C-alpha cells in the first residue's frame, strides 16, 4: 500500500475529494496488506465511520508516521488491530508492539509494530464517540511524538483511557495527549519514563476527569510534567480521586528530576 501524506491523500477521504467520504461507515483492510512508511490521514475526517477493522494491516518498524490517521472521525467507536485470528473487539484496543518496553515483563510478539513510529500526533484527535481506549506497549521509540493524540475526543459519559508502557523512549512527546477531552477516567502505568519526556498539559482542561491513577509516570531525568492537569475536573460535581505513585521522581545527583509545576 502506498504512503499517504499531505498532498498525497488517501483516495477515499474528504481531503482527496472523494464523493463517498461522508458515507463510509465501516472500513475493513483486505488480507495481507502491508503498511507503507506513512499512514498519515488514512481515515481523516470520515465523519460517519464507526468501525475500522485493521487486523489484516501489517504495520512494521518501517512505518514512521500515523499522524492524524483517524483525526476528525467523530462517529468512530471501534478499532481492531491485532493478529488476524483474534476475535473482533469493542472499543479501541491496540496490542503490544514487537519491541519489549523498558523494565516490563517479556511481552509476546504481536501484529502491530510501532517501534519505528516517529509520529502518532493527533492520531485520534476529535474522535468524539470513543468510549473505552486501551494501549499497551506502543510508541516506545526514541523521540516518538504522541502530541494531542486524543485531544478533543471522548464526549460520552463514562469514557476511559488506559495506557500501559507507552511513550517510554527518550524525548518522547506526550504533551496535550488528552487535553480538552471528555474523559472521566485516566489510568497510566509506565508512561513517559524516558529521559527528557514531555508530558506538559497532558490532560489539561479535561473538565469531566474525576478519576486518575498514575504509576511510574514521568520518571525519567528532566521530564516535563508542567500543568499536567491544569483545568481538569473543573466540571465534576461529585467526588474526585487522583492517585499518584512514583510520578516525577526521576534523576540522580545533579541531574534534574521532573518539573511538575502546577
């Protein structure tokens, strides 16, 4: 499959002038399709798309960009990306990558390899209908950018985002990853653990964010966690529970730890 990028849009998208873009409700990748170097905007602004079955899309370390892959898919509820024999799933579940995250248990090899991905910026931004998202062992290459990955998504009640061993490489950028979302629950474990990781304003202005659990987050030297939750939970009328364990505690001697300035 050829690369998609600015000026070389996927032919079924609004950006490419497709007359069918507004009517596409489900996308299924045919058997044994190999991803190219860039999947930028592959399903961008397909406003009626509710389900994408990507189980046959073989993503390898040669794929470097997933920028805006589903940006603006306001109806998107389900994305499946696992080995082809796995059962379909509800919600968004991306599996473990082939690269074993630092400090984690030995993970089995899976079908999606994000070890070469330099950019997943705005990959699921403005996806209002997302409800439950789980990412495990993904985007752990050095300098990987997840900037605004879910920004402006999750408009439904009871929505949740769980990241486990994500963005663990040095200089990973997770800033504004879930900023301005309608999330009610956020769980992070082993996120932004590399040196000089950026997590500033990670969930800023997530006004419904009532429950947060962070463990082993922003633990690399000189991590930037400024204003991670600025303006968060401002719209919550009930109880708010934020639990932080081993957060922002990286650095030894003269090496700076994390900046967690409010």
